[in-house]
């Protein structure tokens, strides 16, 4: 449990019963070395209704632009796949170079079947193909894949600091990406890094609507906000940043590591 949280300290969610999501306007194609924080500030200024920021606002920045700006990419033209990658790729009609990148990014392979590698990454995420992604990479599509940001919390903190410096307001920030889920088809966006909010809303010890004390309820609030933002952003519209207003997450100096379940309590690994 994060240090800022304890039984009974979790929030109750949006009190108004309303959440607004603004897909921010005008972000250009992001390239290596671009200042994501500055681009986000420009987009906030350009988006009607986004400013002034309100207490509890959350910026959701998709992983793809962060990875491209920070250089968390791999050029497949420079990759020589190992024999295991070649064999797996041939068996499942995959690009052996991309499989090689997945294997390099994997701290541990949890399972491999049906053409998918479920791995644990260096950041501690358990996900398909180490988060290596060939979609929406820009002009080098087909030759370049993006990797997960090396430190999502640091990436989120940099955007938060840029907004504070330029606009004089504090705002929570989430770095998001799409992950699959056990037992269910389809992907949802989840948080890879946070700044200015706690990723979990611990409701243990809080009374429910019937007056019963909740014993186990912990909301994955950063993931919920990331997934809600994706509904406004979409996957093909070229909108990589959203402002979520009204969700009222628990604020504080949290870390995405607070949300990662240790292997000894994970029933599925």
C-alpha cells in the first residue's frame, strides 16, 4: 500500500456524477528529442475549454509519443534475430526481427503460445510482447517499433513540471498504453507511469452504500482514467493526449510501482 494511503483514506470518485474528456488539439508528429511537455502545453492552450485547469484534472499522455521523443524505439533494419526468434517467427508468421526485440526487452518470459509472448519487462509489467509495438510509429512505419518508456513515472513528472512552469498550475499526469487482459478479448488502456496522483484508491475500511465496511476494495483509478481517456483519443485519429476532468482521483506523490502486484501474491504467474 502506498505510504500516502491507508484504510479509509481512499476517495469516493467524482462527486458530481460527471466526467469530461478533452482530446487535445494540434499535436504534431513527435520525433526523437521533442519536448513532450512543451507540446502538451501548446495543445492545452489550443484546445477550447481545457484552460484554466481545474482541481483534480488529469492529463493522459499516450506512451507512443513519449517513447518516440525519449528514443525508446528500435530500428528493425539493425536487428539480427537469434535462432529462437527466427523459429518462433516462422511458426507463427511473425517478423523475426520484432520477436528478437521482444526477447531483448523481456526480463522473463512468463508464457509463449499461439504466437504471443507474455513477458515480464524490466519495468515490472507483465504484458504481451513486452509492449513492443509497430503501429502508429510515423514515417518509419514498417522499419521501426516503439518500446515502453524506461521510467514512466519520470516521463509523467517531466510533463507535470512543464505545465507547472509554463501555465503556473499543477496537474496530475498519467502515461498510458494499451494492454490485453486474462480471459477477455480486447485491449484497454492502462497506466505506465503517474505523477501527482495515487494510482490506487484504497477503499478498505470505508462504508459502502449499505453501511457495510469494505474489506478488499481497491480501485485501479489510474488505469480507469487511462482507459476512459482512450475513448476520446481513439487508436487511429492521431490524438495522443487527453485532459480528464471530474474523475477526482486521490492526489499525492504516487508511483506506478504501487500498482504492480508482487509475484508471491499473483495467482496467475
